[in-house]
C-alpha cells in the first residue's frame, strides 16, 4: 500500500504544480481562441513543409537508387576487367615461358 500512497502524493504534487501554473483553470478558452490564427498559420506552414519534405525525400530516394544502380554496374565491369586482365597476364606469362624455352633450345634470339 505504501507505493500507492507515494504515487498519490506524487500525483497531488503534480496537480498542485499545474494549478499554480494556471493550466487547470476553467474559463480560459478565450485566451486560446486568440491564438487560433497563429495556429492556422503554423499548420499551413507545416503542411507546406511536409509537402516539400516528401518531394525532397522522393528526390533523395531516386538519387540513391541511381547511385546503387551505377555502383552495381561498375562492380560488374570491375569484375569483368579483372578477369580479362588475369587472362591476359596468364597468356603473357605463357608466351614468355615459351620464348624462354625456345631461347634455351637456341631456336630464337
């Protein structure tokens, strides 16, 4: 039961704090109505900002997709080039070995 009592005390302190700030007072609706035009402007700007955000988000998404496509393409090209270079190096090595063998036999200079 002690935790319930502590919780109730904490709630009462919170209520007291809110009452001192004037948050809980009734009949203050007129104060808020004066802020309505400002709220409408903020909501309008928020809606515009969200639209701009969506457009920007779409542009960034498109750019990232294009980037990913290009990276994939370059990766595939790199693998192909690497394989081609490895084949060429193998052929050159084979030809150099054949030339060295022929030179040992005295067939070429």
